[in-house]
């Protein structure tokens, strides 16, 4: 049902993330379709490395254009930032990419496959993983079960295997639990496996959410203000954690972040939004000195 | 002795029905105010097959369950997409409609007079055994990926879908599995009392079941079973009339809402029920 992406027995640094996984004949047509935004001259910016591409996205709520004619792309193995003042439309972009809301116009291509218009759970299974600006863990499941849920989406045992505990259930459930230990260890939360999310501190809840998103083995991981609410020390720790995970799991990350500390340290490319539209893009250094960006942030609390 | 065996049998049938509500409401967070109608579908289907076609018990039970699931599927398609508060209303409407159909097809169902002369296949051991089986199946479901997906969808549909959960699919699965258990309770009932009438399965029965599940703790299968045994047995022992039952349940609702909103058991489960999961965790 979920295609041949992942066999339950393979280790988590998976086939889906193998070099060149984003290259497919299907990614060909997208070349040259985005004249509105010049491709940055940075390393690895050739279209063959593009794993996620959005073209001409529009979204309005009532009379408000939350996103307007937005074109952007993320390359395999890169960390790309999306920044902008509050209300700029950043979270809405994530909601469009992950299928929470369908775009009014435009298309989204993930690894050569058009995902815009697909149901949300199929987009997730196609390889878009995400966290939420306001942490959205499942309060009725413990930490381990929250992470298990992501592994569950890949399991293929049937309802009768589960009801009667047939061998397929035991085999896959056991494989998932082994992987679960690894993801809990990756965010150093093994001790809290049987705690409910509500019993954990804010910072730990963020880590559970990260583990849950990681366990889905996304092709592209969308992080919506993951460092919000952390103190400066915790932010440093968080950057280190994220860098380590990025290396271990060969992640491709699109991150919304207000903290320049995070943006400058982590990203190879930055997109800047204001009032639903892109106002600039480039390397962190280019963005820092861009007059349009500076003026957009003047008067904004997060400048 | 016979009297206590009869209480035990009725309680076992109630346990099967309550298990179905635990799956639908406790796990998936769906409120069905028409669930008793699926018990009627199971009871009537098996009853008619036994009386009219002299079908043996086992195939009659299988057909009764299948008919219950078919009815749940037809009710579920337009209903489960709705907002949760509407689901309760619409299932209520469907439930009453099914009762009306049973009332108005007297040539097949006996109408308001009821269906009589069903062979009494349901012995006490059969009822107890099936109740145990239903509880084990519900426990297995809870600790499978499907149970986790149900709870995730109950908590936060958007987040669940973002993790790859087919929200509509898992709701339908919970509704079908639950309704299969409800219909199973119906087949047991029909072959125990040997007589069924539409008035037995109206919405007040569905509401009683939901109250029982909340009394035990909507997040605890252990609680649901204990509450089913307590509240299924108590009125029988007290020989309470129907009016008194409603009064007892109303007081219970007030007590629970005010003093223990998460039910007697909260989220507690008997350790035994999780033992297999634990063993795997230790191995992992
Ligand atoms: N579901 C929604 N319904 C109505 N308006 C929305 C919705 N989501 C976002 N918006 C509006 O779209 C604009 C952009 O919001 P958002 O994407 O959350 O911005 P950001 O994440 O950059 O702070 C805001 O004006 C917000 O009120
Ligand atoms: Mg936001």
C-alpha cells in the first residue's frame, strides 16, 4: 500500500535517503518552470539535487492572502531556512507543503512526484515530515507510543494480524520497537519512554516531536520554529542535536526560525517572506545585508 | 442458582456490548447514540435465520456479525466524515431509523410484536467465553498499530494525518470492528432470551452503554469491563425497574462528572493486559 519505500527490517538511515534518491526522470519537467525566482548560485543548486520544489503557491483565507505566488526549492542534504515577520505566512507554507491545507494555485513536487492535491496522510507517506509551531504531541499516548505512531505508518500487518496476534504482527511490532529505541536514544529520551508528554518539560516535548518526525524517515523534514521557547543555552544544545541528527540520518531540512543564531549557523540558503510573498532569498550573508530584509524587520519584535 | 447464571449470562452479553463501545468511543473518540441498533441488526439477522431457515447457531452468528458490519459501513460512509458532535446526532438518527424499519417489516421481523421462538443456543459458558474473547480482541486491537492510530486521531486529527495516519480509514475500521462486537452481543442476546422486539434496542440503551464506559474510565478497557460487570449486575441483583435504572445512571453521571471526570480507572490497565507489549520492550 505504501509502495516499496521501506522494508521494516532495514536500518533507519534508509533507502529513501540514499544519495540521488531525489533524482528521477519525473523531476525533469520542473526544470526551467520557475523564472520568477532566480536560482541561487550556491553549491549543489543544480536541479538534479532538488528534492522538494513548490511553484507559484497561492493560499488565501477569506480576504487575506496568506501566501502569494511563492516559488521555492530545497536540495537534497541541505538545510534551508524560511524567515519573516509574524504573520508573514510561513506556517501556512508548511501547511501547504504537508497537505494540511490544499493550495489555491500552484504545485508541489517531491522527488519527482507531484504531491499537491494528495490527501495529507499520503503526502506524509510520500516523505514530508513535520513538527508544529505549537507542539502537537498525542496526550493519550506515552512518549514511546507517540514515536511508534510514525513507525506504524510503515508497517503492513493487517487488522486480523493485530487482532489475533499472528506472526506478522509480532515480527513487525518487534522490528518497530527496536527502531523505537534508536530514535528515543537519538534524542536522549530513553528514560522517558513511558511518560506522558504532559509530564515532560517544554524542551523535552520538542525533542519528542523531533523523534516522532524523524521516525517517519521523511525525505524532507519541516521544522516550524523548533527553538521557540528555549533559553539561549538550550538553543545551543538544540543546534548541536540537530546538526548531529542531520549527519546521522542524512536529513534534508526546511526550517522556520526567528533566531538568527540558528539561521546563520545551520542554513545554506534562506528564503525571506513578508505579507505572503517572497521578498528575498540567498545565502545567510546575502540575506543579512539585503535592504529589503532589513526594512521588513524594522519595527518587528524579532528583528 | 439458575437466577445467578442468568445474571452472569446477561452481564457477559453486556460486557461484549461495552467492549464495542470502548473501541468506538474510548479508542476512536466517536460517539454513537445509535449503537444499540447494530445489536438489533445482529439479533434479528441471527434470529430470523435460526427461526425461518433453521440455520445452526455458528453460521447464524457469523451472518449476524456480517449484517451488523454492513449496516455500520453504510451508516459510517456519510457519517464518519462529519464533525464529532454531529456524528452523535446522525448515528442517533440512523439508529432510530433501523428500529423503525424493524417495526415496519412485520412479515419478516414480527414488527412490534417481536420475533419469537429463537432456539436457545446461548448457554452461560458460551456467553462467558465469548465475552472473554471480545475483551481479548479489544485489548489486542488497542496495543496494535490500529489502536495507537485510533488514539492519535482522537487526540489530534491534523497531527495524526501528518504522521501518515489515514484518519477516515482508521475511524471506519474502529466503527466496523466495534459494530461487529455490538452485533455479536445481539446474536448472543437473541439466542438467550429466544425473543427480541425493536423496543429493546432504542437510543437509551446506547446512552446507557456510553455512561458505563465513562464510569469505568473512557481511556481504560479494564475500567470499561469492570463497570460493565458492576453496572450490568447491580440493577439485576437489586431487581431495579427500568425507571430506577435510569435514575441510578443519572446519579452516576453526576458523580463522575463532578468528582472523577476521567472515570474510576482513568487510564489504568491491568498489567497482565500489557504484558506482551512489555516483554517486547524489554527485548528491544
Ligand atoms: N487556518 C487559517 N484560517 C484563517 N487565517 C489563517 C489561517 N492560517 C493562517 N491564517 C492567516 O494567514 C496569515 C499568515 O499566518 P501564518 O502562516 O501563521 O504566519 P507566520 O507563520 O509567518 O507567523 C495570518 O494573517 C493568519 O492570520
Ligand atoms: Mg508561524
